[in-house]
């Protein structure tokens, strides 16, 4: 066996280093793509809920009655609101998970929290949350429970 040239060792080291740099760039690009996809998916779901209320007169009526409390609703509207809020909270839970996973920046997530606080200020919504909260992840429950407690 012949002696290995020092240039072969240097070349190998440079090749390994370039491979590590390339891998780092690929991971960063993949993370950016995941952030974009997560945000797009959550935005699409929010638009779906908005469209549902905007285009379904019965749903719009139930949502408008939510501000007056559950007493003003028919049994059918109560069921509609229960399922509607469960879906909204599932989307919130997903947003919270994406934020905790680093796929949302604080600047993107904080406005969502303001909206959550606003929506949870309604007494009827709080009652619905108390009835359904066990169906959500413990860390998300803690977050929403904190919002409910802070509002009184």
C-alpha cells in the first residue's frame, strides 16, 4: 500500500464539510416550507369557518344568538353551536401545537391569542368550553382555561 497524499485527506475533509453545509441548508429550507404549509393550512380552515357562517343562514343565526346566551337558542341551534365551537377549538389547538413546535412565530401567534381572548369572553362560549374541554390536549386546555379565568 502506498502512502496517502495529504491532499487526498484535505480533499476528503473539504468534501465532508461541504456535505454538512449542504445538509444544513436543506434542513433550513425544509423548515421554512413546513412553516409555510402549516400557516396556509390553518388559514384555510379559518376561512372555511368564516364561509360557513357567512353562507349558511341557520349557522349565522345561531352564532348571532350566542352573544345573547344559550337560552335564546333552539335545541337545534345549541347542537350546531356545540359542534361549531368544537371545530373552532380544534383549529385553535392545532395552531397552538404549531406555535409550540416552532412553526409559528410569536408575531403571528399573538394576534390569534387576542382573538381567542375576545371569543372566550362570551359567557355562553365559556359554558360550552367547560362542557367540552376534556376532549382537548392537556397543555391546550391549560392555555384556554387561563384565558377563561383571566376574563372572570
